[in-house]
C-alpha cells in the first residue's frame, strides 16, 4: 500500500450493508481512506476513522448525473472504486411491473455505468486506478424466476469486458467478481436464502477477500474476473423468522 493509496482513498458503493460494508471495513482495517456511498449509515460505521459517508440513492437516476458531478468535485480522484450497490428481485417476468423492471435496471446496471463514466477521464489522465464491479453467478447462467435480475448482471458483465478492453492502454484496471449466494442482508426481503452450513453459502468477507486480491495485483497485471461460489449449492425455502 502506498501513501497515495491511503490519501486518495477508495470509493465504495453500497457501503452500509452486505458486500459493500465488508469491503469498506476491510479497507479501513488496512488503514485506507474510504468514501462510502449509501442511502443511510449506522453509528458504528460512521465512528470509523478515515471513513467519509456520502448519503446518496443511486436508484434515483434522474438526479444521479448531477449528484455524481458533485461527488467527483468533492472526491476527485480515488485510487479505486468498488461498485457493490445492487438489489435482487425475483419472480416470473409477468409478475414484474414496468416500474419494477426499470428500477432494477437503473440500480444494478445504469447507475454503475454512470459512476464509471464520471471518474474514468481523470483516472485515464492519471494513468492508474482500479474499478471493480460486483456481478453475480446470475451473470454466468440464467435461471427460472431470475430473468430481469440475470439480465442486469449479464449486461453488467458485458459492460465490464468492453470497458476492460477500452482501458487497457490507459493503465486503468477493470474487473468483476461474480459471487454465488452470499449469506447477507441481500435476502432480507426475499422468500429464500442460501443454506445455513458453512459450505452452503459465501460470506461478505469472502467476496471482500477476492476484491483484495484484485487490488493487490502488481501494476501492469489485471485480475479480470473472479467467479466465487460455496462448496455446495443449497437454497433454503423454509420458514423464516
């Protein structure tokens, strides 16, 4: 870790819960400065040294371009960006309203594209920087009742692959982590979750570790993609308290 990394910091979206929170905590534990983006934050996270909280709703797409310009002026050149914000909604396609489809696409895909667009010019000019996106196993294989969610993740993966090629000559590294089912708050509002045994789910810390590996690659080396899964695939549809 260089002094520049510590001073410039890392921008983490979805930093208040799940994978984003685990990533933010790991970076803070390493002594790095973190700019966390989320709709709201709890006191424990706000009490951490070197943590700057930015309240923003990435799903509010109409206001997002202006909000991102304000963010870029306040934090002009982070060492890296980890895009961990996202939402899951599942069901047969005909069960989705047009608004629900748009909201899922806006948050899981369009907001990520707009954030990268805002910061890429300065990163390219500097000749360094890393942007890592959180994909999903749903970006590798579609499944029943996951058509809209999977569409957003397939599209995100394609965007990352194209951006990787676009940025290769500039020194900016682009990567994606595609985790399987992570035992996290992602499932709080869903009627299923991964199995409870240690080999039946990932933890948010597992994903944060994969991201740390990507960030630790030497300059000039890029870990383009990591597919991460629990040893066993178990889905629990049982009663939940």
